[in-house]
């Protein structure tokens, strides 16, 4: 028993020694560039009491700390003190202490022995680590006073910054003075804005959706009396200029990123969680790219007029550039941002310092990338910014007149790539929204406003869980790592029901994440000799092998955890599984090859009995390799079908199961046809672009393509099904396997088709290729535009991720042509950051028409309209009449279009349910640009 006790004690002792040895002891205080520790000799220290040696404070601050404190048990009375003569005036930046034990306060003074001034009090909370205190004062003398026993300091370091321009006033005092002065100026500025706001009309016309709303604040560039101060990167970056008869603030094109902006609503009683509307008036006179950052809800949206690209040329991703000659109205138009104000906002840089509160207002910023990124666009121009309150926002929810319940419905939804930065912190003081669920509820309200009917919740991002409980009952232990908000998902479910939204789950699947998961086992192997598929090391750590039966079992377990155990709490209608680099790659393990041999019934060699299939043979035999690829594609389809069947088996009726096989954010790029080129710019004006970019080295990799040729040759189809480009020995073609929509055409699961530019939806063949038995799922893939205002910490606005759309009615140009040339039953949006639409009047109208049509096959009706640019699609039902989608495919309005319907009967507007009053199957209609109208004849 004694021996066991000694052995146990020895183990504990050795364990403690090991832990102590492994701990890295700090040997010197933290000094910054330009600082140094002042050497203190014994004769520089003057002791002011007899029973302690203050030299012990300074004997060794640059090396291992001395654990002999200044204080002594022989000291009978307090306070005790000493002072240090630095020999000359020094720029003392910091005082650093190394506490040993005890808790107490030390007072620090500066000045002269006959006129001391108190700098601050050092608190010795902590044990055996350096603690730095900023001083920032020019002085020759320092004094240290301990008023009571208990605070033991082993070392004290005096740190100077020789090139600093300190005065005899400490930095802390100066900072306090500056802060007080800034607060005074802020109060004065707020009062000026309050006084100015009293001169504004109480209500004003907020546009076609809202009508008259309470007007809170306004910045009119033509009003010289506005008290709002312009915010710029550098003073003079923007200028006032007259455009179309009005004064605008303009950002001239520059070779560096820049912005201007204003604080809106300061001192005007804004409240967190309330609905507000920002309205921005701009001239549509020339081609422009305008990026707007609404810091009130950390929303970044942009829009483009005329031939401007909108998205940047040079950024983190290939943005699939397109320039079309969209018409310019030569009038002023308005961009809108309807939002719910956050609890805390940043001023002009999105970071963790969200220091503004609703009483401070919020910033609206107009950012502009470099001229080389937007070569054809004139600078940003804004004539007026208005801030409205939106009372009772539910009155503006878009009413949807869905088809009868017996008919299948269509779906509209979005997913945000980088929006979570606003709420992605446990610390409530850092988050933009105190209650994380509120942030998602704001999104549901915005969806109701825009006329969207599905809430798409991200469950996995690059294989990492997002807001669901990964180990309820401890059964998931080691499967996925905990998320900081494990109950978020289940808390949102009843909210979706309350808002009448169906619920889709979104999964970037990788078969687990934790060390005990199937994904961490990586039952994967590239075809070549490398262990990794790509150079992206962090993405290679976990991955799912879709041919392995254990993977489907794991994915079913995932659906159990995220959907099936919550059945009944929400209207679960579907899931979206999306590939990410190396997360669901094509694998070539021995087990994979054995399954291939068995499934394909490959007979063994007659001479030796071997199968003749191995990695070496697959690399050398193109026919065998293609057979293997075809087999793997069908195994992937079987996996997706297995997900659907599992949902059905567990009570989810007719679930929508989608698979997205495109890793990149903007979707696939057009394949270059000229050697040495890296990206394509498709345009209907190649002559202008060739002249603009000619003989400039920075554009040498940009290939200009005539968009008419792109469409006629259907170059986008080749991009949709092509292998990913690779280089060296890497295997991107296997890490991110190409789409195979032809295999899904007879299935009840659907492969999604990415769209964005006009050429992506101009050819009916592409959407027909991506049609399954459940319809077509088109996802608008929006580029991120990351780092185009500066990289990382050098960005003028912090991290930027921004979506761009066309201006006005043509914000729906892509969707309109998708309806004319295809029959999408899903319209999804993969957004870069926080989703919103800047021209909601057109979005709402389109969505209302789109969702009023049943998700059934649609047939093109030729010759049914008097203008070939207006296209009619017919959708027949057995018991509910015939539906028609009539769409203007041009980016200009068309008037007096005669429509002749093949069916006869009462014609109603399907989107509103209103009777048109016409029964003779003919209508004459006016269309705005990119407009969809829906009708029903019974």
C-alpha cells in the first residue's frame, strides 16, 4: 500500500514537473518596435525607507525575472517609496511589472522630487507574468509608492521610446482629453443634425413599394446647409459636380480604392430591431459601378449601370465578366436598402470594434475599387441619401397567390457565404446583434418582404457544423466539434412556421469533422502518388468517400440529427448538398477499385486470375478511366437518392433533394480559347473593350469574346460539364468532380445549375440538360468581390464581401431569361455576404408571378405574342386550368404587345388572383424590362 502511494505520488510529481517545464516562462516585458528597456544602475535608485532595498526591482528586467521582492517583513510602517533618476529627460512609454504574489496597488508618479504628479496606479492582480501599463510621458524622475503590504513585485521595467514626441502630460490624460473633446464635437454634430431634421417634412414619398413614410434624415448634395460631415479616406477624395441638372457627390476614378459616406440618424432616436429604409438617388447618365455599404445592418450591395462590369476584374475569384449595353435612362433612379437596425455597428470599417449604438446613428458608405478593376465605369455619383422609418413592416410583406395545394409549388431562397461575421462570436459585446436568433428573424422578415418562400439554413460549412447540437445525449461525441450556438437551429424552426416559410437544410458535407469521425479517417486516395488532391492543405483534412456504404449511413445520421429529430417543428421540404474542394472527391482506394470491379462485373484475367484494374492501369487506359468515372458518377447519384429515400422513409413527403457540384462561388467560367489567357470577358461590344484594354500588360490575360458567339456556340455548356482545370501533379478534376446532369434527368433528385450572366441562361439546351423529374434548380451564383478594396488588414473598410446586380428593372434580367429559355422550379441565390436586393419593386413583382405558377413542365408557345422578345410558356394541369408565363426577355420596356392564349376561358392574373375581365383569349399588355407576368385560364 505504501509502495503504491509512493509510486502514485512520484507519477503526480513527475507530471507536475513536466507541465512546469513545458510552460514557457516570460523572461522580459513586451516591447514594441522602437522601444527599449532603460538600463537602471544601483546609483540611479534612491531609497526612501530604511528596511527594504528598492534595487531589487530593477536588477534583472531583461533576463529571467528575479523572484526577490522589494518589500520586506521587517517593514513596520507604510507607505514605503523610492524614486529613480533616469539621468536626463527620457521618453517613457510604458512601465512593466512582474507580480509574484499578493494583491495590492502601487502608485506611480513623475515630475521632480519637489513637484510629483501622479500618473496612475498599478494593480498587482496576477501571478508571475509581465503586465504593461502605458505612460507616454517626458520625464527624468519616476517615483513608486506602496501604501499597504501584500503586493509583491519581483521586477519592474521602465520602457522608453526615444523617437516619441511625448510632453510632460501622460498619454492616458491626453487620450482622455481627446476623447472628451471628440464626445463634445459629437454632441454638437448630433445637435446640428437634430435641428436640421426638424426642418425636414415629417413624411415623404419613399417610392413605389412603400409610398409615404416617416422621413428621419436626409443628405441632399445640393443643399449647402446640410450639417452632415462627409467621411472620406483622404480629404478631397470626393467632389461635388452637377449631373443631369442636380448636384452629386462624385468619386473620381483613382488608382487606389476609396470611398465617401455619411453618418445617418445621429441623435434622432433610432432603435435596434426596428425596420428602416435607406434610399439612395443616383444618375443613370453613363456607365457606373456603385457599391453601397449599409453599416446599420452590415449589408454590402452594389449595382451597375450601362456597360459597367459591376464585379471587379482582379479579385480572389474569377468573376465571369460580362459587359452588355444596358440602356441608360438619362434620369435619376433610386436604390433601396430595407433592413432591421443592429444593436451595435461599426463606423467605416467592419471589424470587431462595433462601437456605435442606435443613438449614434449608422454609416452609409459608397466604396469604389481601383480604376483598373472598373475600366469602363465612370466614378460613383450620388445626389441624395434619405433615411425612413418603416412602421409595421409586415404590411409590406409580398402576398403570394400560390397554386392549389394539389399542385407542386416553386421555391425561392438564398444562402449567405460570409454573412455570419456579424454574429459569429460568443461575446455579446462584439456581436452586431445581441440575440443571435434575432438576426435570423430579421432575415425571415426580409424574405417575406421580397416574396421568398423558403428559409435555407446552413448546417455545414466546409464540413463544420453551424448552429445545431452535434452531441445530444452524447451519441455524437467525437463526430463533429461543438458549435458556439448549439441550440440555434432548433430555436429557429418554430419561427419559420410563424413566418410561413418552408425549411431547407444546406450541407457542405464531409462525413464528420472530429477526430473520431468517418471524415477524419479519410478513406480517400487520389489517382496519383500524392496524398492530397490539391495544394489547399486545410481542405484535405476531412472528406467523404461517396462509394463507401458507411458514408451514406453517416449522412443519414446527419439528417436524423438536423431534420428528422425535429420533424413537426417546421415545414421541412428539402436539403441541398454541395461539394467543396476535396470534401466529396473521386477516390481510388483499393476498396473503391474492388467495388468498381464488382459493380461493373469485370471478369478476372484468364491467364493469372487478376482483375487487371489498379491505379496504374486507370492512369494508362483512357477507356477504363472513363468507365471508372462514369461508375463513380452513378455512385454519387445513388448517394443523393439514398438521402431522399431516408427522408421519405421517415415521414417527409415528397422532399426536394438538390446536389450542387460546383465548388467556386461565381460558378464555372467560360473556357479560354486563346493561349496564355486566364479569364474571359463576354460582351456585345467587343470593339470598345478591345480598344480599352489593348496594349496594357495588366489585362494581357483577359480574353474578349463576342457574347453572340458565346451563345450561338453554347460555350457555357462546355464549362458546365468540364473537368476542373489542374496543374502539376495535383488532381483538381478529382477533388471537385464535374457536373453530370444527364444522369439525373430520370431521377427525382436534382443537380443544380449555376447562372448569373446573360450567356448562362440564353440557351435552352443548358437548362434542359439540368432538368430532373422534379424540375430545374437554378442557383444564381454571386461573386464575392473579396479584397478589392485592399487585402486583409490593409483594406480601407475591413473585410469586404459584396454582391452586385444590374440597376433598376434589369436586376431581374437573368431570371427573366431563365424563365423564357427554361422552366426553373427553384430560384436560389448563393450570396457573398448579407443578402438583400436594391430594387425590391421589381424583385417582389417577379417572385409573386414566379411562385403563382405550378412546378410542372412548361411548353414554349411560338407566335403567341406580337413581339418576338416577349416569350410565352404554357403549363397544363388536369383539374386546375392552364397557366401561362409571359416574359419580356429584353432589357428595354415594350408597349402594346398583343398576347393570344391557346386556351380559352376566364383569364385571371395568377399572381394576384384578380380577374382580367377578358374572356376571348386575347390581351394587349405593356411590359417593363425583364418583366414576368403570370396568367391562369379556366
